[in-house]
C-alpha cells in the first residue's frame, strides 16, 4: 500500500541533533490525493529522528510517499 503524507510540523530540540516530525494524510486536489482520502480520511504519523545526517530531510508543507509492505518470516 502506498500513501502520501504531508509534513505538518517539525519540533527541534536545543542542544541535541533531533527532530520530531508530524505527518498527516495529504489533502490535495489531485486524483491520487482524493483516492487516498476517500479510503483513509484521517491519520497521523509521528517520527523522532536522531540521525544528524537526516534531521533536515523533512520540510513542513512538503509531501512524502510512505510504502507499507508486510514483513514475512521475521522469526
């Protein structure tokens, strides 16, 4: 399953290279957004990123794809 989420907030912490990223389902007007919104109208993903190489990857207002696939034979 592929979803598109928009970054709605970034919280940075003084003195440590971490950022909290909050994302919500994209609500744009294109066909892709309308299709996803019809199936999953609400949701929230919150990430804490501690890797100093990636704390600046996300930007508020930008949209990102998330791909979900089942992990098989984990154990």
